[in-house]
């Protein structure tokens, strides 16, 4: 009986520690992408329209994350996967917009 309880506690603790780095990774990536957008604005690589669109995408990701967290229990695997996919697409969009021939 004691062994089963110990195993259950260990599994629960492992699940919590595995989810924490994933959520921290999402927040850290969101911060880095905001920095990339700000650097593009400061360097003149992004014009006002591009910046607005990229910021709107970032806002959409943040809203989805907030709704997912509010639904209870934090983020599950599917929600984390969906957020990371949205961040992948936004990251590519940031790169494309910063490297296109349009300037401020």
C-alpha cells in the first residue's frame, strides 16, 4: 500500500515538473518574439502595418493561452502543442517581415 502511494506521488510530481518547463518555454518564447518585433521597429526593418499585424498575432496567442489556462488545470498537452504551433508560425512571419524589401 505504501509503495503504491509513493509511486502515485512520484508520478504526480513528475507530471508537474514536466509541465512547468513547457509553460516557462512558452512565456520565454513570447518574450523573445516581442523583443524581435521591437528590434525590427527600432532598426526600421518593420513598418507600422507589419508591426500592427505581428502584434495582433501575438495578442491572439496570448488570448488563447489565457482562455486555456482559465478553463481549469493549466495547459494540457494539446493546448501547449497548439500554442507552440502558433508561435512557430508567428516566428516565421516575423522573420519574413523583417527580411522583406519594405522599410519604414
